C-alpha cells in the first residue's frame, strides 16, 4: 500500500511541476473520456504490482490523452470550397465509381481524394463542404490496412452524402482500418452542415475518402499532408454562378 501511495505521490509531483503546460494543451474530444479513464484505471492496477509497470501505464495513458486531442482549427472564410475532413497524408487522387450503395448512379464516375491517418494524427473529423446531409449509410466490412485501395470497398465504413446545391453532391466516407475499429458519426439525415464543423471521429488510425463531381478543381497533390478543416482540397462553381 505504501508503494502505491509513493507511486501516486510521484505523479502528483509531476503534474504540479507541469501545471503551466495546461494552458497549451488542446481540448479533448468527449469520445475519448471512457478510454482515458480506462487507461488510468489500468495504470492504477499495474502500480499495485510495480512502480515500473505503473509508469508504463501512466505514459500510455498520456498517449491516449494525446490521441483524443481536439484542437481548434481555422477554416478559410471562402465560399465554394472543399476542405480536408481529416488530418493525414493524401495517398491517392483519382477517378472512382460513385460510393452510394444501391444507387442507380453507382457506375457514374467522381473525383476521389483519399486521406490516410496514422495513430499520431488528430482523429476528429470535420465537414468538408457546406450543405445538407441527405443520406447516411453504415456498411459493415473487414479491417484491412486502410492505406490499401481495396479498403474503400471492403472495410467497415460510414458514408455521408452532402447536397451542396440542387443535384450537386459530395460524399465523405469514414473507413475503419487495421487498428481502428470504431467509427463515430454524429450526423443525421436532413441536417444542415457548415464547412469545417466537427462531425465524428475514428478511433486509433484509419482513412477518409472524399468523392466530388469531376468539374471540381482539385488544389492538392498526392503525398501532401492535409490539415483537417483548413487545407483546401478543391474549389468549385455552382450552376448559374458567375
């Protein structure tokens, strides 16, 4: 019991010495609180057996806090843009079939931008374009490495269809990966959304695919790092606009 008290006395000392760092720490996404609590609880149990195991658990708990960080982002004050819905590396830009399952337009081609998130990226997802959510579909599937092309078709995913204007649609697809197996989407059908606002999270690494019409002008390149809510992926003109 004394060993356990000594372990937590060291932690309290560490926290008091780093109290000034709190002002620099980003806010935590609410989806992370149960995991953070679990990590610290396991650290407590480990500390009963050894200080070393307790410190390992404490370090992992700090990593869990870091993983669920939810920093503020400044979305460009521009109209008719598509911004990155996730932090990560742009791994592919190409033409692909419409992702809407059971749609008669399944064979129609759209531009697709794929963003891969590793375990060190911010995993909070943001709305890529202002509009109205007209369709949502959860699709169960496998858990392949999300960097593979076939993960777009085979992996568990959540598809949101956003109507930007009359008959102009953008799709954003949250895709689970090899480690990430928890997709959280806070959207509902017929909900109006604004570019850059938070809408969900994928826990522990994965991928997002964005599908847009072929006449949208892509502004990024493969290999580029995207910042969620800030990096402009594409620009477009709506029918009838100058």
